[in-house]
C-alpha cells in the first residue's frame, strides 16, 4: 500500500504517518516546511523500514499540476490519500484580516479540494483506493467562534459528499471524519468541557477503518450524540451560549 | 500556556509559560527578547529546566531518529527523543548507548545538558564522551553545528552546560554493540561503606553494572550494611521478558494523596525489610530495561516522601580521600542521626573540568526527607566536602549554594566567563542557574 498524507508535519498528520508506516505503508508526506518533513521521513524509514518521500508545498498556493501522477512519478500508484491539513485562528470571530480569511479558506478547503481533484482519476479505480478527509465538529453547527474555519470545513465535507456519490460504484472508498477535541498544539492547554482524544488514538482508528464502507463518522464516536443535542438546541437557547 | 511545574524532588515549583513547539519554524522564530529555559523530559531532581519568569520551551515533540549507521556505530536523533525509545530502537539492531541514565523518560538533550552518568561510569565515562556533534539554536546566534572540529569550546560548554547555551536541536552520538540480551546479576552482601568500596575495587574491571545499596537508616554497628549489585551482559535464549509498561513519572501532576510512607519513623523498618528481601546471593537474569532503567519501575518511590519531597545529595569523593572521608562522614551522620532514605555508591573514573560531575573516586547518592534537620546535616556535609575536595552533582542538589559550588568546582568561574562571552545577554536561565548565580 502507498499513502499520501497531506499535513503530515505535526499533530494528527504525524500520528497518521507513524501508524501507516507501522503497518507497512510506503508514504509520501506533504507539508509546507521541508525542515519538518525531512526528519519525519528519516525517522519513519529508520523505525519501520518503509519507503518515505517528501513533498514540501504550501497548501494555500500549491499548483495541483505538480502532483499529477503523470508529472511526478512519486504520486503514481497511490492507494490512500489522507487530507489532514487544517488551520484555525483565534481571530476567526467575525471581522478579520482579509488575507487571514482567504488563507483559512485556501488551506481548509480550496487546497484540499485541489489535491483530490488532481488525484481523483488515478484513485477512482484503485482496488484499495481511499480518499480520506478530516473535518471538525466545529462544522456541525455554525457559531460565533471559528466562523470561517467551520464554514470551510463544512464546504470540504460537502465536497467529499459529492465525491462519495460520484464514486458510489467505484472500488475507491471515500471516508470523512468529523473530529472532536484533539490533544494537539492547536488545542494547547485550553480547558475543554469534553475530553480531548490523543492524535495517536484517532490515527489508529482511521487506519483500522481502511476498507470499511464510505461515509461520514465522528471521531471519537460519542461526539455523534453530543453534536446531535448541540444541533437540536433551539435558537432561543443557542444564541445565549458562549461557544 | 501557563503550567505549574515542579522538580522531581518536590523542593521547587513555579508557574511558567510553557511552549511546546512542533515545527522547526516555531523554534527559529523564538526571539532574543525574553528569558528562556529549555525542557526535555522535565524530570530532573532539581529545577534545571524551568524557573523564575523564564518561558519554558519543551522539546518533547522533536523526538525523531535522523540517522543510524551501524558500520560507524553512530546514531543521530532530535533532542526530545527519550533514552527509552532510543534504547528500544538500538537494541533491536544489536546496539546500545554505553551511558544510560536511570529513567527512560529522560531526553537525549537532557542527557547532554546534564552530562549524565550511567551504571558504570568507571568503565564508560560520561555522556559527553559519546557526543560527536550537536545542532544548537540560540535566538541571537542562529543555528550552530558543534563538533570536535567546529566550535569545540562551545561543544564543551554545552555538554554539561545545563541547557544554558541554547536549544539543543539534535545530536550525533557514538553507540556500542550490545554484548548480550540481559544482565546476569549478583547481589553481594557488604557490611559497611568501607567494605563496599573495597569490594567495588575487586569487581570494577569485569562488570558492566556495578552499584550498591546501603542502609544508612540505622546508626548501630550495622550502619552502612547493604548489597552490591554486580552484573554482566550475557546472551540468553530466551531472554527474560521485559515489562510491557512502566508508570510515567510526572512531577508536575497534582497528587491526590501526598502522605509520605518514607519518614524518619518508618525508614529503619523499611530499609531492614528491603535488605532482607533482596539479600539472596543467587544470581538472577535481569532484562535490559529493568537493569538500565531501575527508576522506571519504582516510580512510587518519588512520591513516597510526602508533600515536602526529598533532597538528593550526590557527591564524588576522590579516591585519595575516601578512607578519611568515610570516617568523618559516619561520625557526622551519627551525630545528626538523620536517616537516609536511599544510599547508593558507584565508582567513577574521569577528569573533572568546568562544571562536569566527573573525576576519580566514589560516587554517593544520598536521599533525605526534606525537613530542617536534613538541611542542617547537609550543611555540615557541604563543609566536610569542601575540606576533602569532594564535588556535588549540581543537577541533583536543589539546595546547594552558589558559594559552596564555587568552592567545590575549580573551573566554576571559567564556565561562567565562557558562557557570558558566548551569550552576553544570558538569555537562558533556570532556577538552577539563578541559585548558583551562573
């Protein structure tokens, strides 16, 4: 198996590379900074004896033509695509810097969609093909913080739903995860009402589910019930919540 | 993010701003405007990785293996990798790091900064002896590669420099082939401290593991009795099974119950119990993890002194002074009648320079409950140590004064001067550097 992990340098992306390498996947790891992915690649190769290639690119400005299998041999015969990259910002609470707004949309949605688009034809008929996207519980219901982040993750989810429909009769599976709190740098030491999952645990579940049917899942699974209640809260109550 | 940090011995705690970078650009963007402390595993006995108002940069996410060359016997890794993980990787390939500190959570960067010793300093020396190259980042100086050919003096300052020269990013170290898959361990009874030293000298040349446990919780004719743990690496098929897990040491976590079971009133009985329970002279085979990282499987010990914690006093008594020192030491201990929770001896062979805890002699690791009477004994011990040319391990002792450290280490001023020359603004500070006025 050969997997591409987009957003591999830290957090869930890095945990995924570790989990995939542990299970013998050859890897291409894509992130914005070569200084982060070069040591990661060496670590994976030494620890798990797999082949790991690096591709440094900023998701906001990535030229999709560069990753087309016809142009770059490294992206040929790919089985799994994991789109993990994502970014949020504390200033995402309404009026914000225009460049920041655009970069949030570019990284969380446009860049991810560009990559899927570039690799879709090759992945569609791969017998073990998987396209896996990572969203957030923040996209379940719009709220006054993480507005653009939530909206762009919602757009990505919608895009994945379309791709899933498009590939309904193809062997390639399309899986999308709505992730709850995760103990990564993005969360930091922020106190949360509900427990944060470790990226290693989330990565393990995602890799365990390779081969499972296409669809959308909450991770950890109990978030489904939390978000069900959250979505059903009447507006009169919801508008008073400081979330 | 603000966090409450605490030294393992429980004697120092403070609230610090802790930053855990996970990308290189986050490290390289650290400015030279604020005071910084660098943290690896964060499990030093004394507060060597935090303190005062310094912003703590925790390097635990930089834990990747970068190179492994079995032909040249070299491994390179980022500073945050733990010695436990490094050992697991190397052992799988038939290698090991010759100098292993006692806990697997200790980071590679921490081993370099504290210049740790292992179970057989007499044969293997200090961690600094293994270091071939260090990549160091200093906000005002940028990224530097230190080796025996490049920035040699800075390498010398960084190995055993308590993290005060900058952020260690990665290091290349020499490794050795692993001569066996377990330790053949014997427990040799000894009647007192002098007997321990005499037996050490008989055993030192042909053992890979050599240290003692002695009972200094009694003041009668059996004072100092104990056992020597002497081990050789051997190959056994099948090898003893290593324990699957160890309880992580987290000194910063609030303990639910901090009622100590190690107290002056219980120590004599506890030590006697331990002495009789472990005095079997039969050889046993110990898996590598248990033998190299005994601290990992006795984590309960660090909380057993209760809320006030304990004091570690680790000293190196020169060979030339050992018999005089032992007499005076025992007299002093009998006079103060303070019971030691742990006493362990090891042999050292090396050359002392700068602030390195090194030299030829006998190493004493002494633990006492943290209370005023213990401090009084340690103060008298400091005076005895100065008279006898004894040095104290600075990274282990939370209460040693700057004046005492200066009297014990002949090159103390040289270290401080070199550090000030390299970093005039003294960007890197910790509770240790403040206390010792470095």
